[in-house]
C-alpha cells in the first residue's frame, strides 16, 4: 500500500492552524498513525487508529479520516512543533509510511 | 522505565554483515512484537520485519528476504537484527520499535547508524 503525504514542506507561524494530508492507495480502514520526528531523534507517536490521541500528546494535535484519506491537524502551532511529521499504515504488511512533511517557522 | 535501547554506531565494508541489538526494559518483553524500521539519511522510513518475542516467529519484507535475520534472547529481553551482504545504500539509521496494528508504534529505540563504505 502506497502512502502519499502532502505537502512535503510547509512554512507556518506560531499560532497557525496546520493541516497535513495522507492518502492510501487502498482502503486501510482506520489503521493509520501519525508521528513527529525531530533531527537525530526517534519518531514520537502522536495519533493512532486515525483519530486517537496518544497519552501525553497535547490536545492541539488531532487526526481524522478513514478508508484512503486522512488528515493531521495542529491547532495553534507552538515553537516545539517545528519538526517533520509522517503517517504510517498498519493495515497490511509491509507496513508503509508517508514521505513526511517538514514544518518550518515562517 | 519503559524503553528500548539499541547498540551503537557500526561502520562496515560492502559485503560484510551487521548485527544490531535492541534491549527492552520496563514492560513484558514477550507481549509486544518488535519491528525494525530503517531511515536512509534525508529520506523516508522503510519497514523491514517483525519478530514475535514470545514464539520467535518472524515476518520479513520482501525486499529483505534472504538477507535479514531477526532473533531474540528472552533471558536478556533483547531482539537482534542481522543484515548480510551490505551495500552502500544500506547506509541508514535502523530503529527497533514496539508496534501493534491497532495502536501504532508507541515505543522506539534511539536508532543505530549503520554506515557502509569501502
């Protein structure tokens, strides 16, 4: 299953609302997770099952979608949110990932 | 403390093999599959395989069939990934992660850089 993520890069300001999209080549139900990764660090799980917030993740992060279309929204971007975000499908092996979205300070 | 701790950086020549370890602590080792995922510098992530620590059963991505072997030692709660016949384009950071279909990969090792160069 191919995961197509967009945009690949975006520039935003603190306080902005940011939306990242992931599209699956086949129906994956809600077996979709979102991660944040900072340079030189391991990924950090934000959202699983398309819309469930991982424990300890701020509520400004939210996810939605099912089937083939999914969205990650950050409502009120904070300085610590500038990072790379990527999606992952866990419906079918091999597990596959989106190409990532780099979020930079405008 | 719930964590996965990986072994350190490896520098290998083409054709060699590498074995990376991933030690689990703070949770029941045999209750979660361990997955291996690699990230080529500046690029995306690629899933390689999983191992079931309870049974030792494995599932490998087709791209790595015949070249990768996953094992585990339950006595020291450690999983291993061995990759053979290394090529320059195997240069990447290799992560182990605790993953479940319904809840994603909620725990990751710190990553191990494997550099392949002549």
